[in-house]
C-alpha cells in the first residue's frame, strides 16, 4: 500500500478559507482576523544572563591527541574538569604576561 499524500500548505489554507457548508442567506460569513497581543510595557531593567553559557563566548581549541590525552589524564587524576584546567592555564598566561587575571576581569564586568 502506498503512503498517503502529505497535505501542502496551500491545500490547508484553501480548505480553511472555503466555507465547509453553505451559510444561510441571513447569516454573515465568519472570517478570520489578525489579532495583535498586548505584550505589556517592557521591563525597565535587564537581567544579566544567569548561566555561563548565556553570558560567555564560546571558543574552539584544537589540541593534538597526546596533548588532549594528557590534559584529560590530569583532570581525571585531580577529579577536576578540563574546562577549569584550561581557565587555570589562561590565568597563568595572563599573570606571566602582566595582564589582569580572570578574577579581576570578571569583577569589572559585574559592575
């Protein structure tokens, strides 16, 4: 048995637009109308994004397999996440180059 044909958008709209049965002469035909919803007044203050995923920017890092394996092994041995170790490495790089630490950078953003 073949599959039944899927209805197209045009056929759905045409079926909805055409009255299913004839209306009596004295009754007006009901038509659809577009209704706009009142969304209320916008809130005066914006909330800061709550999660790290909402407020942070994503960056891809390509690591050679031995480097990735070593980072994963260290994270496993220390029962830490690889992300935290990467942030620690960035903090050490910032310190070595005389730049502000991650903590200092996030304090100024919070104000």
